[in-house]
């Protein structure tokens, strides 16, 4: 039964588990098996005890739940609502009008007492349905006369000043 499972599996981790059990059934010690499969004795013993308790099904890989979440569901909802509907300045973060990872970290630390790295906050916000975008300037908010003046006078002057003859070395 174990030999057949060993032959039929394509999963490296399951192969390792089946192999450990097979070696044990052949009479090898847990210490020797651990050296062969390069796992700790505790891990190897766990494979064998799982097999002894539940048979071949006991060796199946379970779902790894991962680390518990730091914020409760209610706290995540508050964070989501805050970022979606309020500006940082609205929640007491001075002179800030767009949310950044650092500002979200500051908010979570202040409100919930939990610390996050930028990567951790990025993962959390992505899981909550947010995506990262860069803030951009929108021309429609500018004065139309100033836009025209910039396009006709300032921009051509900047381009002319940037010509290679005005620089010490041409690139």
C-alpha cells in the first residue's frame, strides 16, 4: 500500500512522507530515517505516528492556515471604510491628503496598536481590495490661461535651454 502510493505520487513532500514510513516498516530507526530524508527526528516521528494513527490518509498534507491575522474583522472594516471614504487629514494626520502605505501604518498603529511593515500593509490592503496607484497632477484643475502660457512660452523655453549645445557634454 505505501509502496504503491510512493510510486504513484508526483508530490515531493508526499514522496518524502511515504518514504519515511516505508523505511520504518522495513525496520529502520527514526534517527536513521531522519538522516536519510534530511528532516528532524520530530518531523519524521510525526509522519510515522500520523501513519500509525490514521493510515495512508494520515500522511496527507493539511491546509496550512498561516499566521493569525493581527486585526479583527471589525478593525479591518474600519480601516477599509477609513481609507475608502476619508482623507488622512480627516482622521487627524496633519497636512496629508492622499493615503500612502506609511500613513496607513501610522493610522493602524494609532487606532489599533498593531505594527506593520510597508510590505505587510501592502499585502493587507491588497487583501482588503485596494490597489496601489501613484498620485498624479491633473491639468483640468489648473487655470486655463496659465496652461496656455506654459504651453506657448515656458515649455518651449525649457526645451530650448535643454538642447545639447547648452550643456558641457552631449549625451
